C-alpha cells in the first residue's frame, strides 16, 4: 500500500509523465481510478484538496452570480477527496429511457446514445455507490404488501422509488474519498496527489491534442503534468472554468453554457390523503431489506410525450394543517367522488425538477481572481416559466388521478413566477457545462466524452449530460465514468 | 324556589331548546336542514350538494380566480348534468381532464362550478 503524495512536496518545475492523468478526486475521478486498477495504464490522479475540508482550498470555488438566485458557488461543492459525495444525501435513481431521447418539445435535447448503452455499467455503479440490491421500480409489489400504497387512478403519474447510498450508523452516505482511500492506495498503477490544482491546459503545436497541464499548490509550488491522455473530472463547474481559462475546447463558444441543476422548490403543493396517514416509506427511507428505498411520484414517459412535460420527482414531506378552504375543498371533493374523508390528512410536497437545456444559463470568466491567480466564474442563472408550468401540469395530473381513485386530492400552491422563485432551493447537481453531442457545433465532447478536436482530452462527470432528467446524477455519472474507463482501456499507448 | 322560575313557560323552554340544538348543530358543522334555507333559482342544482356551506366556501375560491356569470354557469350545469348524479358527472370530468382550481385546489370542473353557484348570495 502506498501513501498519497502531497503535491506541496513535489519539487517546483517537476514534469510528471503518466499514461493517464485524472484531474479531480470526486466520484468520477475516483471511479475512473478504481476502474483502471491493475491495468497496464500508468495513472496519476490529482485532487485539489486534501483528505478533509480546508477553508483556503474551498475558497478557490468562490464566484458570483446573476439572475435567478442560486447557491453560493463555494457552498454547493466540496473541494477535497471525495468531492461532491462529501455532502451527498445518497439519493439515487437511474435516468429514464426518455431522458436520452431527442424530444421535439425540449430544445437541445438528446444524448448521442440511449439508456441501453449505460445499462451494462449500472450494476457496478450501484455497487460503488453502495446502494444495495438494484430494486427501484421493482419494489412496488413488496412495499405495497408491507403497507398500503396511496392508490392513484390510471394516468400520467406513477409511484417510483429512490434508493439510498449506504448509511453506517450515524455516518452519512458513501463519501467516495473516505470510503475508497485504502482501495486507491492499494492500486499499484496509481499515484494520487493531494493539494494539486490544475491551473492551465496547454495544447500541442498543432493544437490537435493536449500537451500538458499546469499544476499549482496553495503553498506556491508549480509543476507540470505531460500525460498521454487526460481526463477532467473536477465537476461541471471547474471543468468548464479550466477550459475557459485555457481557451481549450471552446471553438464553438459552448463551454460553460447549458449549465443546469435540479430546482427543488419547497412546498409546491399540498397532498390530501382522504384515508389519513400514509405509509412510512413515503416520508423516509425504508428497509427493503436489501436496500433503503423511498417512494417518489414521477411522470410516466407516455405522459411526458403526450403533455410535453419534463422529468420531475415528487416526494411527500411533512403533515400540514388544513385551513377552512382546505377542509371545505376536501369535504366537497370527497362527496363528489364518493369517498370518506372524515380522517383526511394533508401533507406538503417536495420535488426535484428537470430544466430545459438553455445555452444562456451559463458560466463566464470574470476579472476577479482566486488565490492561484485564476479568473473566478460568474453564473448567469435562468429558469423559464415553462419549466415551472410543466411541473404544475404534472402535479395537476396527480391531483386528477387521486380524485379518480377517490383516495385524495391536490392543492397547487404556486401560480406566479414570484411564488416559485421565493420557494426555490437547488440540488447541488451540476450538469451540462461541457455537453456531449456528436456535432462539435452542439457539444463540447463527443459520444466517448472526448473533447471535440482534441485527440487526448476527455471530460468525466455530469457536466457532459446534454439533457438532464430529474434523477439525481451520482449513480448515473458513475455509470458513465465506468463506460469511459472501458473506452480508455482500449486506447493505444 | 326563586320567584323568577314562574317565567320559564313551556313555550320559552321549547324555543330556547330549539336554539340550543341549532347552535349545537352549527358548532359541529352540520348543515342547517333544507327547510331553513331560503329557496333559490338554482335549488335543482344545489340539491346535488350534501354540504352547501362547504361548497360555498370553495365557490368563493373558484370565483376568486375566474370571471363567471352564475346564470350562464347554472345553464351550462343543467345541460351537463341532466338527470345524472353529481358523482357520474364528476367521474366523466376526471376522465376527460376537465378540471378547475379553487385557489389551487384541483376539482372536477362540474363540482367547482356547482360550488360557484352555491357561493351566490340568496
């Protein structure tokens, strides 16, 4: 077992020449390193942070923003080994088949391949994320047998299931850094550098490939990495920043554009169950027992097509009091559909929404600089009215289905843009700044995650997602990274 | 015995008892019996509602987000409902995605419109 290397001890001016350099020690970078273990590929992984949170390193993330209020850029990420998994909630669900399709009602939609291309990698990704048995929507019969489900009438919304990364006593879900540190140390063909920040990408003379990457530490050391192949796995925001700073891969002015996250507006609706209490698996992760799962309400692919809505995942949250109008509405609706609502209870609704890809929701460089001298980023954030309206349409369909089944009803809590924006939170899911497309004019990377026009630079992580779906990205980006690992294994050395 | 006790005639006790019962019913949310309500031009429709007070509350919320002429609404409802029960029509509304909102509460359209009629002053 070899210890990690502190980049602050690397002599200034050193040139490191691995077969493959991975920049970023988050779930993508760690997955890639693990997947390439025991291959003939000489791998070096460079992580900006150390093994734990460090305010000075974290401050490198700081940036500014305009438009729809977003999270502070230095608060929605974690810059030490493990990356975003260090504040991961563990929520997991595979993307839906339709998420990969070109949808005529969603501008700029579609992946270069379908879900079948990712399916072979989901099992290993599930294992790396420590999600237990692959259950998801197959959980329905068993969970229904454990406790009654909320019956929905036929329609466009169905009960789906999240799975959760393993929790160990009071320890939160799998933190890739802490969890896999020992495994990484055991990999003979891997050297892992901590406190090593990529600061520049330099192309070779013909500008057809990457020549080298400049690396700096906060202690002032600077050295160079000249790999045969490199993978940027620093997260969607930092990958784009480094490429913008270096003017690499941006010949079509796409880097940093099409950024997305999943908006999580709070208390978007009130769901009334005419029968009163709901099963515990609607509110908390429940033991399957081979996995921890929680119910979510999702639009079917058929409904998305028919009503031109986007993906969303709705959860039932906490009980809420009913006011006089709520009581009157419940009495009136229940009478009309022949239900007994004498024990009715109301619950707030939470959700995560898919956004339509938007080239103007983007990162740009500013004149402000960080401690390493790199320009900081500015996010221009936008959410279209139709993104909110599409979710409202889905919730209205859920309300219809509850009435059809005579099991409950819905109140839509927000009508105006101001109401939606006031309730907005975000998922910390950074997507889409280096989108994948076969056409260089529409994507930064190709179907193999290789930067268009460059022979040896790849991008890993959810930044390459061209369309986002509503599912949480970690499981899916890990699967996509495993696919990238297979591709890299086949490259000539 | 108090001298005033002679004032409690059988008639006053009956009236007082009636009021107490009415107040009690109101307190537990039971509608006033139909014979206590003034007749309206829409009773043929409103009789399909079990809880007219609740419906009126909902109706005010529907009106809050729409401009509706009660006479036109009633005419439309008569045509829509005909001799059918409200449950039948509500089921048809739901099947055909005819919905209405009462300050966000999603209801079968016919039910919501009946509530609008219930909300009109007598």
